[in-house]
C-alpha cells in the first residue's frame, strides 16, 4: 500500500466519522464521479466501471463492451496514466458535495416529525411576506398568515413559535412556524404548568382569536388537583407568564365537563347562564341569560359567544329571559294568513289566503282601531308593515311583532362561522 493511498483512505475515514457518513457511501459517490470524469476524456470507452479497493485504496477503470442485451462480453483495464490527479480533484468535489448533502439530511432528521413542538428563535429578518427566525443550525420561516395581527417583531428579539410543517428541500429543511396557532397556547402551558407536562391535568379543548383572547378547557385526572387553579397558579403567576409571551393576549381557563350543559355554561364565563336547552338534531344550544347578562355573554363584537361556540362545538343561540318569554307567549296565538295585493283600482287590499272578499286598507285600519268585524284570530297590520314579499314596499324587517319591541336582542353563534356582534364591554375573567 502506497503512502498516498494510505493518506487517502485515512482522510476518507476521518471525514466519514466527523460528518456521520459511512465510508461505503463515500466510495460509491466517488466511483460514480470518476466514471463521469473518465468518459469526458478523448478515446474513452462508451461503457466503463470504476473500482476502489477498500484495503489499498487503489483505483482502477475498466472499459466494457456490451451486447444488445446489456451483457458484458469484453472487459479491459483502461486506467489512464494520470488518473491519480483526476481522482484527487474529483474526490475533493464529491466529498464536499456529499458532506453538504449529509449535513442537510441531518438537519432535516433533527426536525422531521417535530410538528406540534415549540421552538425558540431569534428574529433575523422581517418584511411584508415573512419573518425569519434563527434556531441555531437552521432558520425557521414565519409567514404573514401565521403571524398575530398588529404584532411587531424586532430584529434580535427572542421569540417562541409553534412548528406547523417541516419540508425537505434541495437547500436543506424548511421549517414553517406559527404564532397564531392554538397549539402554541397549549405548549406554553405545558412549559409553565408541571401538572400538564406530567399528565395530571389535560387541556381538552382550545379556541383562540390571536392577539385578542383565548379560551382553554382543562380536566384533571386526579380528584385532589384543581385543573383551573393549577393552570392559573398562585395569584395568577402561571397564566401571567403565558400572557406575557403572547404579548398581553387575554386567556380564560374554564373547567371541562362531559355534560354539554355544564360545559357550555362554563365556556360562556364570565357570564352567568340561567338555562341551557340542547337540540341534538341541529346541534344547537339555546342559552338563556338574565337581561343584564346578555351583553356580557355575547362579549365585545360577539367574541365571547364565538369562542364559546368553538370551544364547546355547539351552535350557541343566546337569548335574554325577556325575549324568551315573549316568544313563548306567542306560541298559542293564531295568525291570519294572506297578503297585501293591488286591486284593479290600484289600491292595496288584504286578500285572505283561504279566499273570500278582500279587505281595503281603510277597513283594516278600522280593525286596528278596535272596531268589530276583524277576521277571526288575526292581528291587523298596515300594508307597509307586512313581512317579506307580501309588503308592497318590499320591506323584510318590519313584522307583526314589531309593535312589541324586545328590550334586549338575542344572538346566535355557530361554532364553524360565528357572526354575532355586540359592542358591550366584557366583564373580568
């Protein structure tokens, strides 16, 4: 074994150990690169194979002649005299390439399968499209869609983020992180609450409006441990740490329950619920609250109602006691059916649905005033107070019930697409 080949093998072995690459992988990559280098020489055989002796490090090139079936019918040693210099240059390029590939693979393996974990990075670059976080060996991408509205990331600031995706690219792993994902709140509580990390307390559900408010439902597997108290901490110390990391986002911790009624009541905190009526067929929960609690139950711009619907998974219909009483009082009343139409003279008249003589607006007004002759079971209304298409003015907002306006309006919130709004301020958590 020559000194040169010994040094060559020793260098390959050292690189393989330092970079975590097998020597066989380096030999295969080097042999393939040497074949390509050999075929670029003038007079080279169309088919060739390169062998590297793992004991001596000797490199040989064999030209081959193949038949139509691809079987080798002749083989000869066609190693060039100066192939040692070519081999050295090629080996350097191949080894550097393999090292870069191996390092990319190691970085990818380090983060592959870590979706759902929390990482801490340093803000490197920020623009309108994304923010780059330095995680040490790799950089993480924080897209605009995963950022919290109105949150600003200063260069050099330390930031915790939630891994949502790890992609393998030719330039190495691309890690996509989020600051708006509900899972970030769960992971932050796991860091701050030992009972959660040990499994004694579980976070059963979470609903979040990033930058504004979050509700989490917690459950304890130990009857001696209060799940809400464990998450809040002494004088709110634990939940305050999470709030500070989320830059002031409000967090409500409520107890989880297998009973939907109890769970919905807890989810609507800080509002106090009088009654919950469930409709399993439609998935709707009708919630009854006191008149003065309606604004608190709905929340600012419907936020409390939306988060409660997402947390519980039910479509929440919030009503005040006054409105519910008015609705129930109308259930037993009978209403005359018909519509306002224009007669041949161009006057608006009421045409009963069951037929019969039409009633003019003047006669109808007399009925409204309390004169005899009103149609049985009817509640008179003027032509411009009819409902929907029956109104000659096309109004769909005024109705028979409009004469008795409710002191408080109800709101219905769907867990999938909540739309309820109320400008009243929320109470303390």
